[in-house]
C-alpha cells in the first residue's frame, strides 16, 4: 500500500482491491451459498467440517484441545510492553479476567 499525504491513511492499489474482491467472493461462497453433496444441502464450510469429523474422529478431538490451549496462551504471546510495570499489569489482568457468564 502506498502512503498518502494524510497521517495513518493508505491509498489502496489495484492489487489491494483485487485481493479484497477475491477474498470477499470466497467468503460469500463458503458461508452463504448452500451446495448439495451426498444428498446434504448446506454451506461448503459445513461440508468440510463434516468430512473431517467423519473421516478423522480422533483428530478432531485433539484439534479442539490444541485450539483451546493456544487460545489460552495467546494473550501471553503478544509483544512485550516497553516497561516491566505495563507487562505485569497486562499479565495479571489476563490471569484474573473472569468470563462473562
């Protein structure tokens, strides 16, 4: 992306617009357009998830476990703040954060 005269704004190039349009079309297809495979009519993402769950049942359980663990560790993998006080504040808030139940 090219910088424009204004601060913190970028001028989108034709490549940026092309990528935006292609990715949007893929998203629309994957999430909004139902297709029929094997007698089931549903969105492509559901077909993919069902295929993985049916063909690799053990893998899906471990995959879910890995995603949960990575989600729990992600807040600690962010770039460190400039000083130790900010790091300790952020770490303690992450540990003490209560889920909204």
